[in-house]
């Protein structure tokens, strides 16, 4: 696949406001560039395609570089007008007189293809204290009548009122609560933000998106009518998450998974305590009466699985039968083995390929979402109960 | 649709609204190429994505002497070579192959079906397949009736379990003409009910074919103009640059009319021409497709020459490479009169389409592989722009590209920038693959999963196959009565015989260059 890259710099003056009109002019000018004419002469039609506006707030120069790579991969299949705010380290420091860089990127697929989809990207160097005026730069650069997605790569400034205002410029805010240093503690604040902006801006947590595979697999057990009874008779749930050596604990995925099960099955938290061997143990009341034990515990993993859900097991028992349903990462951890045990005997095993999704895959999934994800909101609401309860009870 | 949905509170908000219940799939002709290249890789891909139910099992049934281990090894090679998720993941394959077994058996030997019944009972006991069965006929069509009769005789078309279901998947071709299709249907219906029979035309499993339905019935702006008042003609092109690819024996008996037009192309015609169904359920959709097919104007034998052009390719060049003519292909009669190119004009006699010709064109060794449906709209009723101003102006064309570059384009007139009023046609394109990153599943994946779920929307119903055979049989009979054509009559690498261009020129039209 050949590629055509057109780049222009928009020059301003150090310290002066960003010249949004100049950026828009340069964007239009890209399409009159000689390289584009060259493509047309080869009977390839450059097709300026946008299915959405993607605004990225890259928290630091390193993450800005990573974002550009991800956006490149996204654009092959999901072309957008992309506006990247590349935040520099020093407040008010513009180390360059460049206001922005505008870029058009066209992909020419094989000899058979006569269409070259192109997308536009604007990269704006941004001081870290730009939050108060960020939305005034975003607004005029948006393509009209298309969904606008704001992807915030770092921890959300949940205490900042300007952040809440900036969020409402978008139809969806994407973030990753695994990026928070205190993921579980922040679940409550994210839930509050969700409640405050949900009517205008849907929320997507990539930690939740990673759970999609797990939710599918868990649901799979109970699609079998013979196992359906077990959902009403769960006695024990054990959820493990990865903790990389030397890294801060972040059980947010495990709490979201527990929150999901609780919200779907109508469970209510009764009490919780710290386990001696690490993690937490909760007593939970089932919707139909009866109680179950929910254990959330860390397992040591390599850096790349830090925070990731590693296994989930549900045990159920009634007067006549017992069963255990388990799913766990196995081998090089790119597959998940599912097993059903009855009366202490494994009756069925089943493995599915479930490599942890990379960032672009997660984003594509979220970019395809339109509207609110009520199941996530319910799960978040329940997960915050688990996390808040621990805090209220002074449990570390 | 048979009801297989299970209430599961954990499924809310998940991508899959339903997953199939545990079942066993018996594949007759399991030692063949279809199994190795298409069916098993498709099933494996479903397993990789977690779309198969736990306990799902495959029983391969064929004449070849082979152990289950050898069978599994052969299938593993197929997955490594042909799966879009190749090579096989060791963990997934290990658990998937536990559900695969092989049974050597004769198709006509009743006692072998007794052994099959025992194997299926074992799977029910050990893997919880609950008496649910799919029988897949991946054999030559000559074996269909024997297998189905023996399944019936062994009681394998009935289940001892109350909620269990039985389904039969039949591969194309469904007969060689209307009479043989009707005979086959009647034969199948002696053992299975119509609701249990899934006639597979893999073309309907293609994402972009299904997108045609979405395009027509999920967009309010097209329906008002989707009729004879606005549409001048419809052109459907299904071109292949490849030749016979080692299928000479089969192809020489079939020809393009049977191989492509009777099934794939008439499916596209029905999707374009059908009325909006009441619901998006199997029978509602198929009712409307059948009505459209039945409305095709009956073909009279004395008209066949006027409404068709047939061709056969001679030697030529494809993409800079010399290629042999059809008669030089292995397995082909050196004096073959089989057509490798067909152009047909069909008329649909109903209120929506009266007078709008549907031009169908399909051929082998054409310059490029392309499938598209082009809807050509009427010219404006009173042209304001004449002469050189509008010299290059063409009618509006809505092109639905099935492959490659799946998407939709609309040709519209626009003013060329400048001080003068000069117009030209420009294409406004939507490229399907640039908007959706989800890798399209293989057609067989979608269709096999649908069958497990009991959704027959994308399978052809008895009356549909028969309605599609009606005009095709009339054309075949007309050709049989006509003097033998002068073949070869087009060079490989061209867009078919010159007669095909003249054919449209007589109607004052020309083929689109897809």
C-alpha cells in the first residue's frame, strides 16, 4: 500500500494566540498541492473522507508521538479529522514559533484500487495550562455534522471545572482508568462525571472496553439453558487482576467486572475486608436472597498485563447440584481457557484466542459506539460502591 | 425462524445478541476440498472468536480411509493454510479438535448410518450436544438424495429429545434446471421439513451483499426514487479475471449461466428489485425476494437470441501474462460449446420496475475481478445545459460495489471551476472499508453461525430456487434449439464478445466500465 503525505506548518508568534483561521486555510490548501494532482493524473481519486472528528489531548510529548502512530493505524479504516493537542512540559512555554502542523495522509491501496482515502490531521503544540481555552480552539476546527470524540490520554483532571466544560464539546469522551495512579479511588469521581455530563457526552473507559471479551465469555456459559439456574445460585466469585512487579496496584478492571456482574444480576454489597494474602473479600446479597462471597485478588504478572483481568470464576450450588464456571488466561496469556466443572469434575473445556487488544483496536471499538453505554454506566455505578466502601471503611 | 434464544441477563449490551446452543455438525464429504479450504477454517475462526458454543462438535463423514487423528491433522493443515486467522493458535486448536471426529462410511450403506447415530449419541452424552444436529451435504449433488434417504431411514432426521433440532445444509448447485431442482426439492422434503433445509449460496454471506439490504431499507432518501419513474436501467456485472482453476470437468457441464447467473446474480437482482419486507425476518425477506423473481418476464424460446449473448474466451492476456483459451484448459472438451460469458436482459413486470431493463453480465477471463450493481437514473426531463457545456455529462449512476473496494458511489454533475459554465460528471464515493475497521468475516462463517442460530434469512427457500430456475431454464432450452455458437468469440482479457456491446447499443445504451 503506497502512501502520500502532505504536511504544512502554520507559523504564528511565540506567546500569541493560536491562529485558527490560518490552520483552516492551510488545511484547504493541502488539497491543491501538486502531489494530489499527480495522484489524479494516475487515475486515482484522492477521497477526503471523514466519519468523525477526533480530538486527542496528549498529556506529554511522548504520548503525543504514540498517539500519532495509533491515529495512523485508526485512519486506515476510520478516517477522521484529527486534532492533536500535544501538551508540552512547561506552562506557557512555546519552544517554537509553529502554531500548528497540518497534514493530509492518503493511502493508495494496490493496483486494482482507484480510490485513495485521505484523512487530515492538525497537531497543535499546547502548554499544560491551556485547559481554560481549549474548547475555543476545538470548536472552529470541527467538521460540521459529524460526531466528535475527545480522547484524553492521561489521567482526567476530574477536579477542574474547565475540564468538565471542555468535555461537553464532544459527543464522547474516551479515557483509560488504568492510566490513573489511583484507579479504584477515582471510580467514584468518574461516576460523578458520568452523571453530570451523560446527557451531552457519553463516556468510554478503555478499561471497560478491555473487559468486553471477558463479559462475552462469561455470558457464554449461561447461554446454555442447562446452566441458567446457576446465575440465581452463585455462592462465590473470584476475580484476579494483574499486578506488575514494582507497580502501583490498580484493580479497576476487576472492580468494573464485579460491578458488571452485580448490576446485571441485582447483587448488593453488604461488607468487605482486606484479605491477608492480598486483595479484598466482599459479602454480597443476591437478588433472590442468599449471599455470596466476592474475592478480588492480585496475581503477579509482567508489565504488559498490569491491571488486566486475569481470571474469573463463578461457583454455584443449590440443593441438588453444584457447578463452577471459570475462565483464565493460559499459556503465553493470549488465550483464555474456559471450563465448566460439575460435582468437582471438569465436564467441558474450551479455549478461545483472546490476546489483550491493542490500543488502536480498543479505540476503534469505542469510535464505533454512538450514544451512551448504559451497561457500562450501571457497572461503573456498582463498581464505585465496592471501591467507595473500602475507602469509607478505611480498608487499604 | 426457529426460536433458540435463551434469556441471559449477562448478555445485555454485548455484541452478540444470541449465541447458538450446543450442537453437532455432521459433514458429508468431509475429506473434500470444501471442508479443508472453507468449512473447517470458517468453524475454526468462529471458535477463535468465541462464537461457538462449548461442546460444539464436528463429525466428518466420508469414504476415504482415515483415522480421527489423521483427519484432525489434515484439517489443521487446512486451517494453517486457509483460515483468515492462520496459523492455528495451539491453545484454541487443542480444545477445538477435541470436538472433531471422523467416521469412514459409504453414503449408500445403511449400516454406516447406524454407526453415525452411535457417534452422535456419544457426543450428546460426553459433550452435551443435546440432540441438536446439522447435516452438511458437501458432496457432489449426485449423492444428495442417497444421503438424505439414509438419514431418514436411520431415524437421524428425528430427535429423541424434546427441544432438539435437526437442520440440513445443501450446497449449490440445486439442480441443473427447473425440473431437476423441483425433483431434488421434493426428494429432500420427504425426509426434512422446509424449515429444516438451509440451501447455501455463499454469496449471500458476503458483508457487502447484506449491506445492499441495509443501504436500501435503512436510508429514507433512496426508496422514493427506487422505481421506473427515476431509474432508466440496472446493470449487474460479475467479472472474473481467473479461468477455470482446475474445475474443467465441472465447469464444462455447468457454464456461466448455471454457475453464476442462476444463483449469485439472480440473488442480487432479487435484493435490488424486492419490495420492502414487513420485518427483517427470514420468511418476510424471502417472500419479497420470491415475488421479485416471479415477476421476471417469462422468457420465450424464440426471444432467447434477442435477450442474451453468450461467449467463450480464447487465448489472450491477463495483467501482462499470456493465458490459454477455455478449450485448452485441463478437463475441458476441445470442442466445448460451454459458455464462459453471458449477458442477459431481464424485465421485471410489476409496478415498480415495468419497462426498466436489468442487464446482467458475467464472465471468466475478463480484464479484472469486479462485482457491482449500477443503477442508472433517467436524464433530467428538460436539459438546461446543451452543446459543449455539457458534452461530457452522463446520467446519474448509483454504483454498489460488491468487490473489490466495497462501497457505494454516486455520479453527479458539477460545474467545472472557472468563468464559463462547463459541466462534467464527478463521482462521490463512500468506501465501505474506510469507515468500518471490523474485519469482515468469511461468508461461510456468517452462514454457518446463522444456521446454528436457526436464522435462514440468508439461505434460499425452495420457491426461491425454483423461481430463479424458471427464466434460466427457458434460456437454456432456447440455446439448445439455436444453432451452435461460434466459439471462442472473445479474447481473454477483454470485456467479452463484441456482440455484448452491440446488444446494449441496440437499446441505445452502453455497458459501464466497472
